[in-house]
């Protein structure tokens, strides 16, 4: 039973990471580096959960909305952003704009997978489908958006690089706050969540398409065309 539960918790994250990996038709990113990014994302789950636990126990926030929506969204996206900024951005294998998509998705899915394992172990496998459809896929898409702006920033001129690196944090934070705000609607949340998830998929896949276009431009410049 535990193996089944663990498989149900891990499978959505790996499936989504494989999806974005296979969409990269122009180049193949080293799987080892992607796995390392996934592991970094998994590791940051624990300090994030610890900080959230301590602040909840200390009743640091008087507002439930601020605690569950603003703070939670911001700290989770900040830690993902920080991992990419501190460890991955200068990596020698981050060598084209689409790599940002892959690394952003890998870090986010590492976090989402560990979070999913903890949740399903605590509450049971009955929630596996809904968890795959909502939290895991939304984290993947937040990561895609974050990675898009990192990829855009890394290969932009120095003057506008900082703007894209900042957007790599701001855009997923706004999307995550929107997602968590909808969850607070309780029994009515599905009426807002379904159109939001359609929008999120459309927005993220648009970024994937744009990253491919930037990759083609980047390769043309590298080849001197």
C-alpha cells in the first residue's frame, strides 16, 4: 500500500517534467543536471515547511488570508527562485533560453513532489488525482513561468537582465497568490479554479513557445547567421 501511495505521489511530478523535457526539440539538456535541480527543489521543501510551522505555532500572523495566501505563496516561490539564482543560473549547462523552462520546472516539481508525498502519507491516496491536477501541475507551471524569465534574462543584454530576473520572481508569486486566493473560496473554489487552470496552462505553454523562438534566435546568433 505504501509503495502504491508513494508512486501516486511521485508520478505526476516526473510525468510533467518528462513532458517539458520532451518538448525541447532543438537540444537535449543533460538529465543529470535536471535531476540535480529536481533534488534541490525537493530539499528546499523542508526549510519552507519548518518556517511555516514555526510562524504558525508562534501565531506570527493575525490574518489567515495573509498567512495562507500572501506569505505561503511568496516564501515558496522565493526559495525556488533563490535556488535557480544561487546554484543554476551560472551553471555551464544553462546555455540556451529554453533551459530556463526545464530548470524552473525541475526545481518546482522537486518541491511539489515532496509536498505531495507528505500530503498523501498524511491524508491518504483518495486525494491523489486532485493533487496531481491542482497543486503539482500548478507548481510545474509556476516553475515554467519562472524559468522562462530566467532564460530570457540570462541571454539578454546586461541593461535589462535584472528586469527579467526580477520578473522571474514576481510573475510566479502573482500567479501563486491568485491560485491560493481561489483555494480560500472553499466550496465555490472549483468555479474559479477551472478557468484559472486553463489560463495558467495557456500562459505557461505560451512561454514555452516563446522560449523555443528565443532558442532559435540564440542558435542563429551562435552560428553567425
